[in-house]
C-alpha cells in the first residue's frame, strides 16, 4: 500500500496490525510516498495501519491517524 509522505515523514514509527496482532512489514521509499508491504494468507482480515510515535493500537486509540482496511479475497 502507498502512504503519502505528507501523512508520515518518519516511517519507523509506523505500526501494522493484522487481525489485531502487530505484524512485520517492509518499506520502500518513493519520491512522494512510502510503499509498505506485508504478507498474509488470502481470506478475510482486518488490517490497521497506525501512523505516529504514540501508536497503541488495538488496546487504546491515541491521537494518531488510523487507516482501517477490510480485505476479502
């Protein structure tokens, strides 16, 4: 997924959750965005992307931006 650099300058503070479990990811710097990739088995999942240093998802939502995606394949 692409995340504009205007939303997050320091990609190291990004947290990715797959079905409420933090998961590992890779990033690739683009000119105006970050390309964020992670692996999962094809089925129905809840994916949360937490932007910011105070990422405490899913236990409590801090004043950060959360991108929630539900994907079924």
